[in-house]
């Protein structure tokens, strides 16, 4: 199921969406049909507390219980991605923004130019 379809079922974007995708992939690898996947997602969104002990969807159901919603957390890289700076007299805020961007988990490399 794509994120758009999961959102239509009531799965919030972010960490909970990733939990849903992970659970769906596991269920599909175990041979659960698409129709069964859709009905299980619908059942979880309607009453998540009834599914917290499910071996495949339990983590998702627990995250969907009101008050248990996981917070999206930012995890910085262990070391910043490499980046280079060209030019002189660059604004300090621009340099700091580049340094911050290099800390993002998806950063590979960067370049700062006037």
C-alpha cells in the first residue's frame, strides 16, 4: 500500500506511517493477500487497542492508541557530511545553515557559494 492509501485509512504520516509500511511488508512476505492487508489496516485504525498484541501489526496498533503517538525525532549523523565553501564575505547565517544541513541524515555532500 502506498502512503496516500494508508493516509486515507487514517494512518498519520511520519513514524506511524513507517511502522505501517514495515508491518505491511512483513505481512506481505508471509503471504497475506492485499484484501486482507486492507481489512487489517482498517480494523487497526478503527480500534487500535484491540490489535496491540498482534505479532505483525502490534507495534503499529500501539502507536495508534490515543496518547501513544510516537514523536518524529531528528537523529543527527555521527559526523557531518563533507561540504565546501567558495567565496568570501558569506553571511554567518548562510554558513550556519550549511553546517546544519550537513548534519541531516540524508546529507551526502554540500557546497556553499555566493
